[in-house]
């Protein structure tokens, strides 16, 4: 796909996404407006409500990204075309996720969010390739937003799995909901830790800290085991962030010598 085609595709996909967001958030389509879908019988892995405000900067980035791409100078590296294509697939899937969630089509939402996660793995891999090739990547309009989005979707996938299981009244083989929640959160944290260590993305890790801190706030006086696990995960990620920053500073010092 040519640069011009990928630019038009990303712009068109963004408008589709915004349209679906407006239709679902205003209740024109679907039974549950955005932010309310699945709120009944919410699983224990759902954090305190304020955690979801992270969608505001993510949505702003998703709107700004194709506009910035249209305005910037032509890039030498063709990987940008591929990034714009994956972005387009991702935001259309995001818009469809909103529609499916508004109708409580849980299996559909699960399939879509897994695809969104895969596409973000692909996008971040391409951005890492561009960086290693010495290509210029704008921090605000091409990097930070994908980092926040990637981190949140990693955790939201686990939340989506839990929501679907709760919705379909899965009994968990007789194991308590708390135990299953601890397992799901642990697996999500391990996946996030491995992903962070691969990409060395501090913003990604800070999203994990943000989400698990919101779980601490929610469960400290409710389900203390979940709160304590969340504290351990927050501590782990702060340690990973500090370790990575120290290594980065040392590498810069060596290069400056």
C-alpha cells in the first residue's frame, strides 16, 4: 500500500471510529452507553472507576495520530505505511468493540479486544524497528499514545475475559471468584512484565501501575487478597521501571564518553 493510500485509510478509519463512539455513547445504538456496558455484576478485577479516565488521552491520541500523519513530511521508511494500516484495523475494531459491548455481545467483544492487542503488538514492534533504524519518531503524536493504549489494552483483555465469564455465569469449577481473580491478575501482570521487558517502554509500565493502584484503592477494605497482590505487582513494576531507567542512563553515559 502506498503512503497516500495508507494516509486516506487511517483518516477514514478514524472517522468510522469516532462515529461509532458517538453513536454508542449517546445511546443511539446499543442498550448500554459507553462506560456503562457490563457495569452490572462487574467482576472483581474491575478497578476503581477513575482508572478508566485513561481512555481520554488514548482517544485524543487515536484522533490526532492520522491528522499528524497527514500533515508531516514524507517518511523514508516504508514501515510507516504498515503502521497506519494496523492503526486503521485497530480503531475500526475498537469502534466495533463499543458496539458489541453496548449490546452485551461478550464473545464478540473478547475476539475484538484480542485482535486489538495483537495489532498493538505489531504496531509497537514496527515502532521499535523504526527506532533501531534511526528513524525520527515524534514522542507525542507517534509514540506515547501507542504506549498508553498498548498497556491499557493488555490489562483490558484480562478484564474482558473476566467480564465474559461473569456475564455467562461461569462457575469456575467450584473455585471461588477471588481465587480466579488472583490467577487472572497474576497472568495479566506476568504478560505485561514480559512485554515491558521486551519493549523497555516506561509509559507502558506506568499504565500497569495506574491500573493496579486503582485495584488497591477499590479492594483495600473489601477483598484484601486482591489488594495485597496488586500492591506486590505495583512494587514489581516500579522496580522494573527503575531498573530500566538506570540501565538507560548507564548506556547513555557510555555513548557520551
